[in-house]
């Protein structure tokens, strides 16, 4: 990791650096998973909206309403996950 260690670096400082790098890696992985979750919910919402449009074209308005409600549910889940992601990024900037 280091070719040399400055004299003022104690073992506890080195431990803290290693812990920070590990937590950084864990937080990065959580961020990746959260972005994938957001994208998955948005894709599902889009599919349900497309299904709703198809049902309306076919005159099946009850099915269209059900698809619209499912789309709204996925959009809400995506929005909630996105809010959490924004909060996480805001805390890292401060």
C-alpha cells in the first residue's frame, strides 16, 4: 500500500485509513445497488404504462387502470430510493 510511512503516522492512523477505505468500498457498493434498484423500478413503471396504453387501445379500461396503479407504485418506489441516494450524496459533499 505505502512504500514508506511518514514518521508522524501512527499505527492507529493507518488503521483508520484502512477502515475508511473499507467503508468507502461498502458505501460505493450500496450506491451501485441503489442506482440499479432505481433503474429497475423505472423500467417496470415504463412497462406498466405501455401496458396501460395497450389496454386503452383495446378498450379494456379496467386493465388499463390496474396497469396505471402498478406503474405509479413502481415510480413511487424509484422516487423513494432516489431521495435516499440524493441524501447520501449530499452528506458526502458536506
